[in-house]
C-alpha cells in the first residue's frame, strides 16, 4: 500500500543509506549506496569530481534515489528526478550528514578530514515518488 506523505517525509529524514541509480554513458544502469540529506522536499548528496557517478550525471541528469527500511515490515520510497550539480565546499552539510550516519564522535573526525575540500553537491526535487508500506497490508 502506498505511504502517506507524512510517513514518506518521516522515512526520508532518517539517516538510512540510500541507493542512487544513474545511467552510465553507454546506457547501462549504475547504482551506488549514498548518504543523503532531505530537507524542504529536496534531496542533496555529495560525490567526488572524478567519481563515475559524477560523469554519469553530467552526461544524463536523470537520477533515482531509493530509501528502504531493510527489515520487515518493509517500507520503501523511490524518488525520481533530474539532478543539478555544483562543485563547492559544503562543510556544514557534510558535518550534519557525517554526524547522522556515523554518530557524533566518528562523524566529527570524518568531517574534519574533508573540511575545506570541494565536492560535487548533487540536488534534485523529486518529479515522481513511488512508495509502499507492507506494514499496512492485510495478511
């Protein structure tokens, strides 16, 4: 059964490692686990300037992000959109994501190691949302 909007928002705000899928220049799918941040209806994640994911998005900005609970009863949100890429430092967001995904101590150390480095900031507002919550299904 599809999830309610408030339940989608709640799931997307949790620090669950997502899978980002893009299209490789040759047309093959390319999917990778990724940290992300969700705020005000927008998805943001970082990648490196030389990462294959960056090359894929430069050639074709279509992107899909999948977030799922990985435990029964399963919940999943699939977001599809067109990404924009910007190369810049993004230390505050990097620190927020590192704390969320690694905990305060390890997150602080991780963010400190990357402080001041330029990253590719990928962002998109979903054009299509697909969701399901098997916990609301009748047996």
